[in-house]
C-alpha cells in the first residue's frame, strides 16, 4: 500500500513538473522504488544494469528466462521438460490450486527452467530457479527436472550450470520433497565420477534443502554479492538461540570468508567468468600435443631483452652460481628477504588467465594459500602457492605465509579437482612452516598435512613443486610430494628453522648460523644429495625486478618437464612418484 501511494504521488509530482517545463509526462509504471535503498529508480535503467539498482547496487531477483537471456548466447537455448504432469504425492488439500496460481502468475510450469545452450560459444546444460514460483521450493518436479538435466548432461558429456534460488523443500510434498535432495545429489555424483564439470551459482536466497544438496556440490561455486545463503533461515536461528545475528551473517561474503564459496561475481561479469571457466575445462588434455613454445614473448618483453640475451643471462646466472660462495646462513637470510618475489608474482609471470578459487569447503578461506586455474602455453593447469605478504598489513592477512589446516585442505581440494579434470598441478612452496596455534591444533593441523601427503602420493596427474623461498618442515612438504621438486638458487628446504634446530640440539638459538651449515638445507646441498631435481638460478640481489629473467629459465624448464610427461598414464605417474620417495 505504501509503495503504491509513493508511486502515485511521485508520478503526479513528476507529471506536474514536466507539464510546467513543457516536457511529456512519464507514463505510470516506468518508475519504481528500490526496496533496498528506497530511492526512485527508472525501470529501463534497472533492466540495462542487469537488474541491479543503479543507486545503491542492490540486487533484484531475476526471472528465469531473463537470466537465461542475459547468460546464454542468442538463439542457442533449447528448453527441456518445459511441461511436466502435476504431482501431489500427499494429496495435500489446496495444493493443486496453489501450483496453478503460481503457473498463471509466472507463465512457468515449475520453479526451475532447464535446457541446453551456449555460453561464450561453449555448450552447457543450464538450470535456473525462479523464486516467483512458490519461492522456488523443491518438490518432486523440480528435483526431477534437475535430475533429468544432469543425467542427460552426463550422457552428452556436457558441463552443468545451475543458478540456485530457493526457500528450501516444498512442505506440501512432505518426505517426497526431502528425497529430492538425495536424488539430485546422487545424479551429480555420477556426473562428477564421469569427469564432467558442475558450476553452482548461488543467488538470493539459497536456503534449506537446496543448500543442503545440489547448490553446495559444485566443482566451482559462484555467489552473487550479498546473496542470502544458509541451511536454516536467519529468523529461525535467532528464535532458536535467542540471540541477534551479526551483520552480514549468511551473506555471500560471509560464506566466502568461511571457505564455502570459490568466488563472488557481479552479475554483469557472470557470462564472461563462466565462459572462461568453461574454456578452461574444454580440452581433453594430452600434455602439449602441439609442442611447446619455449620462452614466451610476454616474459621476454617484460625483461626488456631479446630471447638471445635472456638465454645469455640465464647462462651467466648459472656461471655466477657455480662461482659464488655463500654461507648456508647467508642463503637463509636471502630466502627470507622481504622483497623476494612471492607465489602470486611467479603466477603472474608464468601463467595466463589465472582465476583464483577460495575456501576449503569446511571452515575458512586461508590467505596463506592461494590457488586456482590458469593457462601454461595454452594448457590448463592448477596452480597453488603458499603466499607471504608484501607489507605488515598484508602479512597479517596472509599469516606470514604460515598455513592453517584450512589452507592445506584448500590446496588438496584444488589438487583433487585437477585430478578429476586431468590438469597438471604446480605448487609454489614458501613458508616458515605450518602455523602453530591453538586454533590450528583444534582444527587438526597434523591431520591436514598428513592427508595432503597421503593423497598427493597417488594423484593421477603430474605434480611439480618449486621451493621459491623458505621450505619449512612439514608445512612445506604438504605441498611438495611431487614428481619433481625444484628450488630457487637461494631458497632453503629444512626439517625446521636453523634457530629451532640450534635451540633443540644445543639449547642456544644464537648458534643458528652454525646449525644452518650442518643441516644441509641449501639448494646446492640438496641437489648433490638427490633430494631435488633442479636449481633455478636467481642472479645477484634477487627481487621482483630480476624475476622475468629467472621466470624465463623456469618457463623453459617447466615446458621440458611437461613435454617429457606427454601421454603418461596416471597410474604410472603415481607409481613413479612413489618410487621417487621410496629411494630416499
């Protein structure tokens, strides 16, 4: 009522104002009041802005067909199961009339639209929930439409993308509604086992049984900004616990911080991001079928030298390494320099189109571990790194590069995802060690590290680990059970810090320089003992400015590494990896 009064009043005022200026009046219905900020907004502005308020940025709920129009390439959408026979498994009184009213109001047969279409030229099976239809609650027909779409996608070897929006299970269908959670999840399990991609997009609201089934099972989970996402609704939680919930609770940003969402993507960017994800999952990978182009032009241009000069610099660096005598302690100090390139610097220098994914799907997104997918010479790869900060604030956010259990679980999740889709894994190791803290022990630091060692040993895709700075104890090993382990020239890899070693054995941490000598932790020490396979030269005073030259050397070595593994069977890879460690 208030909204109607406002609209009529605003239209009268606008009409009078425009009449005074000799301008044509705006027909009623062209203006609306934003239900988030309360400001008057022009309807056409909202439509052209992807149904986002141009004043406050608030997201309006979208009709299914409008979202499909926004996402799918024009003229490519083919709808499936548009009409399904009405289902009333409990013979619930009045239910048929309610469904019929929803059909007349929305021009939909049910609360989800499914079908096939192209996104950026890539074919996919698509499902879009529409909250106008009984809050997109999941009954038999919704569950059946999703299941049939997923089954057909599995048969046709197509990825699945579902935009979830739901109030949960449909009460009028009782336990039959609950069973749709199991049915849709089982269909997605078969889809996953067939090596096919599922992208789940969480919109406002995604709650109840939908959250506890297909919506949270995506290989990649995207959320819209500020979308409400949760199993129990906020009002129910407040009534149950008798407390006021904190600001932002159960919103998309809260879910990402707590490890359940890979990324939050604005509506205007969703087609581009999803098409990029589809592109990265298109190839049936055999490693470098078309050969490898060594020394990429981008790295050479960043270095500001020709390919010949770059190769010459690499050779000079190798000569310097053989001639330069440094103490082990000097190397320790160099490995800890605040201006050493970090994992993200290497990722930027070596790969194209890096797309970062967040979260361990259990508790948290750990800033000390970054990871995602990218291209290496056109080949999709999974890249994971232990990330230190570049200033005090960043180091606090990154916990000084010391991962918690959540970081190791995020890394393992991405590695298992890489195995599903046949992507090689590259890990950049740079940590003083796993985080030692009360909360880390409470969440199982030891178990998380052990699980990584256990699973990495048998991963059926190539793994390359490169120690780029500090390789501290089990915290480093948890990302270094690989086919080969390389080290930067002035990196270290040790059982623990020299200070800790000296404190334990000699009760005097000041003897750390002497401990470093005896521990044999430098790249040259470990290479001589057969514990690593390659040393990447750095040059003098290695910093971000010198990274392009070192990255060119690393690029060439990585290309050779993958080329040598072209067509290698996954079981053989895992067995060879086992034998590598068995020999030590």
